[in-house]
C-alpha cells in the first residue's frame, strides 16, 4: 500500500534547499501545473521542440514529467511507434519514434484522449531525456533512474525519486 500522498515526507526524504521543491510534497493522485520556463528538446543539432507553454505532471516520489504543446514540436520528425501503455490516472498513451533514428525506439509519448482530470495533457508530448537532449531553461535534464519512468531530473528537485536502487517497494 502506498503510504505517501504529498501530505508528509518520509524520514529518508532529502530536505529541499533554496529554490528546490521536494518530490515528496507532490500529491497522489498527480496534478498538472502550467510552466512558462523555456523547454527545448534536441536530437543532434535538430530542434524537436521549443516552448514556454509546458505542463508539468507532479506525482509523489517522481520528478516532474514535462509535456509540451504539439504546435511547438517538429511533428514531421516523428512517427508512430508500436509501444503502448495504460496509466491508471491519465489513460492510454501513444508513443513516437524519430523518423531518421528508429533504432532508438520510442523517444516521446502522448495521451491523445486522456481521462477528464488530465485534459490539459491532450495531445501534448513528453520526451525521454535518456534518448534525446532535453533542457529546462539552460539546464540539461537527466533521465529519471530505472529506465521505466519518464520524469525529468533537474537541480530544482529534492528526492530521492522512484526508480533509484532500493525504491521497488514504494
């Protein structure tokens, strides 16, 4: 049973420093939050997305997942991937691969028709920072540990986060 829902930090949680937020203060179920920082996604020297109209998904124990408006993304650089998944909160996800680098597999995903509570994410894309270069303002994003989740690790969050060694029981 999940014990933490954003109302209290576990004893092992890091204390956030100045300008940081704790992933243990994020709620469960998750919420969306608009963000106007500049977000860029690059593959080599090509820009896949550049936006100041992102939506962050905030969920207990996870770094934020950043979703970007499709109008700010180079959709012609992407093609449907065969991956599929279902999130108990958001619904069915569709995945996208790079047209010229299909060997990378899915580099992005979206919720074309999310559950009503997450309508703000409809059609917005999120990218895996372990497969393409993602930036929040000028900070290079690190991928969430573990390879399964798509959270964006930046210096303004305090953890530990889901996916790190020893977190399987969370």
